[in-house]
C-alpha cells in the first residue's frame, strides 16, 4: 500500500500502523507468533498466507497515526474491562464501536493490498473519514475461562472485499460480532428512512419496533445498536432529523451520533445500566460452540448484505460490471460452503 491507511494520501513522515492493534497483540499473547491471514488469490490454487501478527502492518502518516492514539488507548481500556466483566458506560460502548469501525476498514484495506486489489475495485474508503458514518451494531458474548486468543473472521472472504459490512473478533474469552451498514435499522427505530420502493426520504414513525433487525441472529449474546445519520446541510437531509424524537435519542446531534440502544428480553431500550452489556452465560461455556456460531453468523450476514445492498458500479465499464456481479455470486457460494463445512464438523476454525 503506497498510501496512508488512515487518509489515503502519500504518507508524510512515514510510519507503520498495526491493523490489529499492538496492545491487542500483546494482550492476547501473540507477539512474535505466526497467524493465518487468509489466502493469496493471485496464485492458482490460492495459497494460505502465514506471517507474524506484529508484522501485519501498513504505511501511515506519523500525524495520522498520532491522531488515533487516543482511540486506541480508550479502546484498550474498554476491552480489558469487558474481559473481566466490569461495568461499561454508554460512552465506552461508543468508543468500542468506533474502534471496531477502525479495525474493519483497516482490515478491508489490508487484505485488498495483500491481494493487490485483484477485483480492481476503486478504493476510497480510508479510515480517517469513514468511522461512525453508518448505523452499527455489535453482539457481545464471553465465556468464563482464561484464554489467550486472537482470531478474526470474515475479513479474508471475497464477500468482505465486495462489501465490508461485517466481521468477527475473538479476544481471549470475549466474542464480538460487528455489523455496519447504511440505514440498517432507522425505520424500525422510528428515525427517518428511505422506503424500499422510493428514493425519497420519509420522516419516520417516531416509535421503536421490535426487533430492530428482523432476521434473527444464530450467534447469541448482548445486542448493542447505535444509529448514525447524515447531518450535512448540503445533502438536504438535515430537516428530516430536526425533531425532538431524534434529538432525545442522540449523543451528538451535530455529528449525527445516536445514543446506544440495547436489546433486553423482547424490548429495545436506551442503554442506561452500566452492567447491562454483560451477556447471560451461554448454554455451553465452550469456546468451540461459540466460535462455530460466530463464524456462521458472519457468513450469513455477509451474504445478506450482498443481497440487500449491491456495490455501486456506476464508475465501471459494462464488462467490469458483469465480472463483479459474477464475483459476487462466487462470494455468496463460498460463504455457503463454509457454513456447510462448519455444520459437518470439518475444522476451519
């Protein structure tokens, strides 16, 4: 990658950025250890990549790198508290979601760089300007067992290269499923939304419908949601959000940052109690059982995202559009095969 992973420009005072944060590598005992980093699709047949976790770095401007030090420091504190089941505030959950955005975008850029962008997508979504842009959610689970583990799932799939909407992260005994997409749940949250059969924005019904995402998740845990919305006056959408209903459910209205919501029993409510994030103990306090459902959930959600939100192909030739559509079908089929392998107990974890 000749460009800064944060701003997309030629790096000034060039440094290296750990896509998987250096503190995270140390926390999970992976300093100097070799990990699997997907497959090299530029060779036939594709070959698995193996190198050390701390060498998974990419160019960055020194100033950009410094700009994100505070987020990393805050995220480190949040993750360490979650590992030991400490109370977590609403602002700390906002930090977690920002950090997951950073990791997700970084992984998208990293794997496209390693693959030499073999799909030949136009890449313009760098970290600095793409954190907190879209509705986002995280499902959290954990097991009461001392583990040293760092595992990322979904970011090496073709589906993730086409639409980097979701991935999973296992940090010691903590399991995280991250899902981000434009207008993921605003209609059911009562916020302004685009209807499926119209390009016009609707004001919203100003009431919460349960569930926020209708398709149930097979990966169980505490479901955390945060609406994000556009606030730039030039897009003409600000007027739709200028209501008491939206403002009372917003952390920072001028930046379009919504409050944190949580699913409790059969209800969606604002996050108020700092221990509410702690998930109920899973039926099986078993790493492998949770890991299987987490891996399957990523595949299912990536396929759902591909089906519901096609990539913007306006800048491509007709021939290239057909090629990308063909790749999309392959991506979906690949994920289906992974689910079949998990169900048949073939080891891919």
